[in-house]
C-alpha cells in the first residue's frame, strides 16, 4: 500500500480566504489520480477524523482534466492573520494526510 505522500507529485495547503484551508493533491498521471480518486480511504469522514472536524465540514472536489483533487476545510483555530494564528498562509496544514494509505 502507498501513502498520499508517495503518490502525489504536489501536495500542499494554502488559505482559501481567511476562514478556509484548501489542500491540493496533484498527480503526475491519470492512472495514479484515478487510483486515489476511487480509493475508499480518501473520504470526507477520513479527512475529518484527522483534523478533528465533522465530515459535513469537509469538501472534496476532483478535477479530472488536470489530475487534481482539492480538499477544502475550515481553519480550526482562528482566521488567517488573527492574533494567535500559527500559520498565516495555511501552508503547513497538509501534514495530517501525508500518511493516509491508499490501496
């Protein structure tokens, strides 16, 4: 079994406004993309459990033409740039999914 870290060419996170984070999973080929897209382990429930969220707060969107999956979730601590924000750009938030196993 491989992990998302093994399968993605680019795996990053970034702000999607002050209240949301977007995770970008970009794949080098259609076969790998389809493998991950169809995986029973990459679900709103599995993402939510790793981030301490409700599954209804997680949105997963697939872009077949560019072999990319975008996952959007709320920032769980404070809005971007607010006092106490530890990641103003949202650039370090993909870590909890790096070791998600994909059959």
